């Protein structure tokens, strides 16, 4: 800080020096970064630049500059300045100050400052002698040439030159005589300084082109002369040629100085000053975090005793948490759903302060046993804390998928860790399996959970089964359309005014620059898309995921509006009845029903049982009402009916409305019940090293016929399929953001890689191969790159066939192993090719420390490939089956066996 303050105090002095130097200078033009400008303007330009330096007083700098220029002008116009002041200021402000500025030099041929006579009798007006100027250029290694005033006449001239070439200024009548100890020479020397040009001047009366060099008797000065001989070039400027430039200021200088003076006069006296804002008393910041991050205080304030935390990536866990919190009122309790990211979970130890309190955790597992994004902080806290939670009562329901290696890892960890910290579990851990029937798993657990709660707290069910609305409808008849959401995920008008950083709440609108079909035949449509991310500042790495926000088919949206006899363009808001809730709306509001059903709500997936239960009250036909309530019950018959009629038949909300004509719910309640439309994730099929301004996607359209004869289409893939690039790109914009992944190439390029990815699972490996090829072009030593790819038919769905063949031919792809599963009687998959090349695979893994990557279907392919590696390790590593399994698990722990799979 001291250095900053010193610099702050020095800057006004520096500007005063600049002011003196520029106003006393006889140079008319300066060359600054290749531009010719009047010298007097240089400090003003510098003053404008200094305006932006923190802790620098602009007013002080301005005063210093004006004072310096005032002195310089006064000296030039021979104001009555005491000689002692002049001498002292001359020592403080040398003429050549500007020549020390890097990047600034004087233009060859311009005039030097006039020499001032130390005696007012000889030279009553400083700089009045007519001069001849010789332009000198010296090697840049030496300091710039600096002129000095002659000393007193009686002591002779005191010459000074950059390279030791001394010169004498002779006045009228001297007839070219030199100072004592110097001899004349007819060679005009020319030297150029490091940051300025040197000038040798002789007064009228000296021989033209004559410079004085030291006498031969001075060996030291003689050596200096020899050093400069190489740069000597004669350039003579006669007095006749210089006479037009003899005035102190040109008309341009006068005009510019007048303009500057006028602008500053206006600035200080005539500009409109800002109105003074009365200083308001400062509001003391709230030091306690209770208002913002304490769920305990919020529960006390609102009379809640049950809090349901959710760790959710796709919205399902959040939906279950909301259902549990709404259930509480049926048992004389009050609940609230809470995002752990918004609260301080260390307050769990204080939950016992509330009577009949309970914490429930609905925790989803993401990826390979990882917590969801919003539960990451909670997970970290659980790992690090040693808090005493002996007063906490809790229950956990986990959401997972059995096809993944770490099934329900997050739910299991939270349940185990809370018990280790002393918390009391009041009901057993629930494990939902999305590969089976997650809804049924949740209902079964919930129906047993609440009786356990009643028994623990000694309460009974109230029997209230009525529907409870969480949001109230507000219809806007005269709403300003600029305040209405039209599909934005977060900030209003964020699609019109894009601002980084881009994430789930602020996606970037990327234009589709390419959309081509990859397969040559077959019923499916496989496509390659390229998204332009120029000027977005989005950065990605090979292996990352791109998240895409799709839009529902407008045909489905219109049909829902027709069935419910609703004007879809009505502007409305759904406002939370709980004023203390952090979630004010179920989706961005205000908006229209059409926008909500198109961009915000999921209308294509089968609705969950809680939606059927809430909708049953609006069915006028008793049979349809009874069927809806039966499917929403926990009875075995009801579960079986829901499974067959809704899940297996793939009935979405439109199909249910069509098959139950008497069901006419209010559209606002339907919008409240439907879950949010989630982003779809795709493995990026490109490398940022090769395509820094584009993200490539490889996808297959989803389209199938249901048991009811309806044609269901995948939301995102069919929406992307219709994204055809156009000239103005206005109709091919995709809201997207990048989600980071742990699916990464080895840090060392020389490490071998084994990539296994059938179908669209090849997507990240296209990026891997591109990056390895780029590394090889940079001269890096790249290890073996082995690919195992599979598809149905060689001539139908062999994706990126030409690209892979070219990589293989160029040696960038060491091995290309392709399995065509249906081109022969017996199906061949990638795991079969691994067994075929098992010896080479083991050598790469065991000796080459190869990294293994698997991408694609989690339900079958990933499991079969992993079992194949167990077999290879057991056979060639001389291990038992358990030892081989442990070996592969350790590879996963070390990051040498990575999965990017989906079900």
C-alpha cells in the first residue's frame, strides 16, 4: 500500500515535468506509436489514460500538468521570472524528459529547443538566435541526447553530446570558432538516441556543417569519437529552409491548445452537475446467518416441524420431497421441502429445539456414485464434520439405478453417516430403482414411513385426503409483454441479451451450423449436429457433456389446449401460497399457458401417481374417478393397474385426457402438478483443441409405437432433428450449456487408451481421437489409441465410417475393431472382440498402464464389458475371480477405468 501511495504522490510532479518539457520544446511534432502528433498533446493523452488508474487523483495530476505548462509558457514568452528560480527549475525539469519515454521519438528534421543564453545582455530573449540544425543518430544502446544550457561566457562553452561528439554553439561574430580544447570539422555528424534524436546546432556565423570534436590531445574523448564513426551521416538543414518553422507555436498548436482549454472550461464551469443525493444512514448488515441460511429459524417462524431435504439432478427427488412435505398435514404435522444448497446444514444439531421435529432426506445418486450438484456441499460437510447429532431424528430415501456400479451410493452414505454422528433413524433406508419402477418403490416406502412417524411421535392420521393447492392462479389482462417470460430458464430476456457465464439457469443460444444424417439406411435416424459457441466464452474438454433444453411438440400442446377448452395465450402467474418459501413459482412467471406447456413442463412422460390422485377429483364419471384413485393407492391391485395402464402403455397426460373424456381439470392446476421439462445431456463428440468454437453432438431419434397404437416421439431428439441450419440462423437456436465430466484422457499423451463405445457411445471417442491427433501434430509422443466400436449393420449404421478409416490409415488410430451385431447369424458384440484380442488387451493394461473407457448402454453393454475384463484379468493375471474383481475396482479408483453410461 505504501508503494501505491508513493506513486500517487509522484504522478502530479511527473505531469508538471511533462508540462514544462513540452511547452519549452521547439519540436513541432512527435512520433507516438507511428502517429505524428504535436508534442504538447502527449501529456494530455497520458492524463486521459491515467484517469483509469486506481488511487490516482485526476485533479492533482491535472493541476500538476497545468502548473508545469504555465511555467514553460512563461519561460518561452520571457515573463519576468527570477533567474534563481529559472536555474532551479531547469535542473528539475530537463528539456529532454520526453525523450526518456519508451515508444516516443522525435521526427527527423524537426527543430530542437533554442539555446538560452545565461546572460540577459547577450540573449535578452531566451532562444532568440537563429540556428542551423544538424540531425544526429546514435546507437540505441546509449542514453538519449540531452542538450544543456551553456555555462557562463567567461568560462567558455560546455558542450555535451550523446556519443561524446561535443559541439560548440557559436554566436554572431565568432566565425565558426570552437570552444577551447576542441577543433572544427567539416563533417556533420548524425546520431540517433535510444528514445530520441540528437541535434547538433551551430549559431549563425559558424561554418555550415561544421561540428567541433575534441582535440587530439584527449585520448579519452578520442576513443569516444571512434565509437560513433559507423553511424555518421551528413544531413544539413539550412537556415533558409527552417525559417517557416521558426515561430513558437504553429496554427495547429494554437487551435489544439484553445480546444483543450475550452473543453476544460466547459467541464469545470458549464457542465450539468449530478444532483446531490442525500446520504442515507447505513443499514447495519445482519451478522447472523439465521435469516438467510438457517432452516431452523424458518421452521420456527412458520410453525413447521418436518423438513425434507432433496438432492436432485433431474427433478425427481425434489418432486418426492414436495410430496412428503404435503403429506405431513394429514398427520397433524407441517412440513417443508428444502434445497440443501440454500441452507446451513450444520444447524441439524439444533433441530431438537423444535417439538416433534424430523429431517427426511431424498437423495439421488448421480454418475458413478457421486452426489448431485445441489447436494455436493452437504456431502462435503458430512465427510468433514464431527458434529454431535444425537438429538436429530431422521429417515432417508435414496434414488438410484441398479444398472450402475454404485447403486444408491449417496442415499446409503447419508443414512450411514448420520447414524455415525449420533442421529436417530426412525425408519429404514428406502432404495428406489429407476431401472425398475421408481414410483412404486417410493409409494411402498412412503406408505410404511408415515405409520412409523405416527408411532414415534404418538400422533394419528387426521383422515384428511383432500387436495391441497400449493400455488394460486393470477391472470394478467393488461400485462406489459416485455415482462413476460417466453421460454427463458432464469433471467427475463436472457435470450435477447446474452451474458456469460452460461449454466443451467442461464443457457447459451447456440446456432446449429450442421445437421447431417450419419446412417445410410435402416429405420432409425442417427444424426451429427454442430453447435456454434463463438463469442460465448464457453470452454469445454473432450469427454464433457452438453446439456440441451428442448421444446415440446406444438401439436401436443395444442391438443391439450383443445381438450381443456383453454386459451393457451392467456398470460398468468402461479404464486406460492407459502410466502416464506424460497420457490415463488413452479416455473418462470408471468408467462402464457402455451409457453409453460412448450418449454417448462413435461407432457410426454407417464405422470406419477400423485398427479393421478390430484386429478381424480375433476373426473365427472365415477368409474374414471375410481380408476384414477385406485392407481394412486398403495394397494397391490392399484399398483398393478398403474403399471399396466400407465407405465407399460406409456400413456402421457394427453393420452390420459383423451382416454378419460370426463376428466376436465383446470389447466392451472394441471400446470402445477406436471413436473418440469428437464435438459437432455449428450456426450460431446469433438475436441476443443480442434474445434474451439463448436460443440458436436451425435444422437439417434427416439420414436416408437405404444400398446395403445399411439406414436410416441422423444422430445429432444425429434426437436433437434428439425433444427435445420438457415442463413440467418434465427430458427435453429439451441439453448445449451456445458456440464463438466470426469471422463478425461490421461494426463500423459504417451499413455495407451482402450475405448469401448458401440452405437452413439462412440461420441466422446471421436473427441478423444481428434485430441490425440492434435497432440501428435504438436510433436507429442502419443501412445497406442485402440477403439472397439459396434453397430447393427456395416452398411446401415456404421457411424463416422469415413472419419475412423482416415484416422486408422494415418496411424492416429492404432487399432480399429468393429463388431457388426446383425450381419451374421450369431450376434457379435464389442465384448466378443475384447475376448478375441484378450492377450493384447492384458498387455496394454498390465504393462502399458492403459486407461480404459466405456461409453454407452449401462443396462447390458457396460456390464458385459466389465465382466469380460474380469475374465481377462483372471486368466492372464493368474488371479481368482474375487481377486480379478478387486483388480478392476482398483483401476476404477485410480481413474484408469472410466464409465460414461446411461440406461
